[in-house]
C-alpha cells in the first residue's frame, strides 16, 4: 500500500513535467535537443520510481509489491526529491527564457541607438 502511495504522489509531478515540456516544445520556446533530453530524464525518473522498489524486493526474495520496509519518511523524501527536480528544471527554463529576452532587447536597443546616431551625422 505504501508503494502505491509513493507512486501516486509522484505521478502528477512527472505528468506535469511531461505536459510542461511538450507545451514548451510545441510553442517553440525550447529547442528539440533540450526537449528530447528532458523527455529522457523524466522517463528515466518515472521508470526508476516504478521499477526500483519491486526490483529491490525481487533481489532479496520478497514479493514484488511488499512495502513493509517503506516508511512515510521514504515516501516524503522521494516525493520531495522529484518535486525539487521539477522546480529546478522549471526555474532554469524560465531563467534561460529571460536571458534570451534580455539579449534580444539589448540587441534591438543597440540597433536603434546606432541608427539614431547615424541619422544625426
């Protein structure tokens, strides 16, 4: 039962990450290589989340979904780690977008100032 809680708490975060990156890619806000890299990262996180505990139980000879050793602190820590990864990725993406916007605005301002200077001469 605890394993199901762990998976159910983390699935929405991973789902939001997938939706977020698909939306950003469709709106051309991230490039294809970054989109592919993020899809691979979040797919790996999902696979590790789903497969790690059953594989551990299998390796020590227990039933696959027996979750007696999984306590609430483990569930909280895992959920916090997945959430922090999501937040860090999201903040990094926003930071890159802001840097790109500032660079474009700076370039446009430089062009306009250069044109204004040339018009005076």
